C-alpha cells in the first residue's frame, strides 16, 4: 500500500528537482484536468521557473516517446499501456499550455498571498494592499520617520542621547541609525513575532532609567566583592615576598587570575584555578625552593580565601552576567515597542503587506477557518501539495501547510516534501531545519509517512563523494560538546552517505594542504592558488571551469 505522505531526504546533486518533477507528472497524469489540483512550491521565483521548465521538458519528452523508463514506470503505476501514458502526456502538455495560470508552481509567499487577498475584508484591510518585498527600504524609512518626529527635550530624545553616550563609552560609533535599523529588522523575524505581544507598545524610557540604576548596582556590587577578595589574597602573597614567578603557570595560573580580577577583568574560575581548591600542590611548581613555605600559607589562609572567592562566583555570577546582558540590550528593549508602532503606521499609511508578515497573516486565517471554505474563497481546491527545499521552511510556514496537508491526507490524497537539512541556509529569515527532522514525525501520523533517501550523487566524481562521506560522517567525533556532536551525527548519519553514479566512477580529485609553519600564510595561499590554476589549465580545463571559494 502506497503511503500518502512522502518524504524525500536528499543531498547535493541527488536529483531533488528531478524527483519532484517526476512525481508532479505522475500525479498530473491521473486525469485530463487533474494538474489543476496540484500545487508545487519552492522558495525563490528562479527555482519556481526552473521547476516549471523542467516539468514541461519532461512532459514533452514523454509525449514524444523519449523518456522510456518513465513511460514504463507510469504505465505500471496506472496499470495502462505505454501508448496511453504517451497520449495522456500529450493531452497534459496541451492543457497546461492553454490554461497556464492553472499550472500552479510558485513560491510559498506568492501562494500564501493569493489566499490572503481573498480575506482582506476578514483581516480588516482597507483597499488594495501590495506586497512590500524590500525590507531594507522599509527599515530605513521607519527609522527616518522615527528620528524626524522626535521632539527636542522629550523623554525619547533624552533616552536616545544616553544611548549614543553609552555607545561612545563602549568604543562604538555614536551614530545610532544603524542600530535602530537592526532593531527594525528584528521586528520582521518570526522569533520576534512569537514574542511581540510581550513587548510594550508605548514609550517606557522612564522605566528603562530605573532599570539602568538597578543593573548598575548589581554590576558594581559584584565587581567590588570580587576585587576586594582578590586584592586581599594578593596582598597576603606580596606581604610574604612572593610574586607571579613563584606560582604554577605564572600569569596564566592562579596568581595571574587573581591579578586580573583585582583590576576588574572579571572571568569565571577556570580549570587551573579550581584545581587549586582540589589540591594544594596545584598552586606551585614541584621544583620551587619555597614550596613548603607557600603550601603552608595556602593551607592556613589562601585555600579558604579562594573558596570564598569561588563561592561569590557560584552565588552571584549568573545574576551579574544577566545584568551585563541587560545593560548591553536595554536600549534595544526600550525602543522596540516604539519602533513596532512605527512599522504598523508605515504599513497602514502606505497600504502594504510586508513580505515578512505573510505567513503570520495566513496562520490567523487558517487556524479559524475550515480548509474547504478557504479554498472556496480562493477559487481553487488543491488535493496534492509538493514542497521543495523543505529544510528552509519556517515555523509559521509549516503551521500553515500542516493544516492544508492534514486536510489532504484525511481525504487519502498524496503529499510530497523534498529537503536536505544539511543545506539549511535561511536561518536569518526564520527557517528551521528541525521541522523536517523532529517536528513532522510528531505532527503527521507515522503510519502515513514514507521516507526515501536520495543517496546517489549524479553530479560529482566518485573521489569527491568518497572524501565528503569520510569527512562529514566523522565530524562528530572531533567535537567535545555532546549536544552539538549528537546533532551533527544525526544530520550526517549513515543513511545519508552518498554513492556515485556509474558515469562518475573513479572521477574527481581532492587535495588538502596544511601550511601551519608558514609565517606569511596569506601570500603563501595566493601563490599556491595561482600555481593550482595554472596546473588545472595545463590539464585542459578552461578558466570558466574553475571556482574559488574564500
């Protein structure tokens, strides 16, 4: 029995587009107008156009009797003759070309917007709203409007002046435009949207000033305690005539650590310092002539004082660190609510929907409406959803598609996703590769899922594939942090190890050069690169065949 939710886990060069195109055609051959019931989505306009072109080329080849393997595969699937598949393909080609608007291969944002347009009244939009794609432009406009309308002597004005002063004290550019633009861009992210209701929407500069005072007290009290305790210990050592050279690891050991603390260089005790609590002998070198004298002082006085110092860190360092982080972000927090209102004002005045708002807006529609009613308003009912580059899906996008896919699965219709979590590159815009790896198994009934690994690399030479397999499958062994190591192990597991196609056997070349002893590494790298290019060209390759990644 064919399971209706098909997950294709792929790698680079493994035929993702071909797989999606083949399955689109297989579904479209079901009946004369069935292609209208299929939606295929990807993430960029370029990728959508490439997929359309690929599908049309494959349909044309099948219609001309050229793709014999696919013709046989589809004839077996539908239990019809190869001639019938060719006939259906000719009909499909004609239908698509004469009704091209129903050839639904598009970007996720375009599809979501098409639904939102049908619900503008329900979402209380006035008039026709256009999509604003250029978020950099919006951020600049919002900040310019915000700064232009600040009144001299107002709380916000004084507060921003303090912001600039704080930047100067911390050695940064006093101009705050770029910082404000960064804050506005944060408002566009899904991470912020999930927390936006918790942010104040009015000027809270007075509250921020009170919080600044509290942060200052927490920071100052902790630093004074640490300085006082470290100076006390250093004075005990210096009064006895000892200096940094009498102690193990010198500046990098316990004496150097105390010295740094005494001048305000706060750092949590490391292994070398903590080892001095565990064993007195770790204070000094074995061959130190003053060994017994120092060990006696350690036992009588220094060990207990070091324990007190360590206890201060254990009790208060978390609070101190929190104060430091709050101090670094307090202005960002204070201004966020005001900028949030400015963004809303910009949208209303310019009658635009920001591209970053589309997934969230659609979620507001779908969670309150029945899916058949949504499609009724849109004017088309999709039965099959095919999603390319699924690893770049964001949480809001998946929430929206989950509702649509679950409705489709409930009717027994097939859905397909294709993705490679190793190629998740859109974290900056909210994509979450964990959805494909961990969320889907809990959101979609396991009994409906069929997982296929596309593990043949059709693009690269065998030697390159072999090198990648060995390198990435062993990465986790060289990472000490267990959480990161386990995550990498899951991403680069044995099921995703690639094999080469027959045409690429014994092809490819990999060379790794380590030049750690070179004093001038940059010039050495340049020289090696130029020599390599000449060598490659001497072997018959054109300059256009060579790519350099820095």
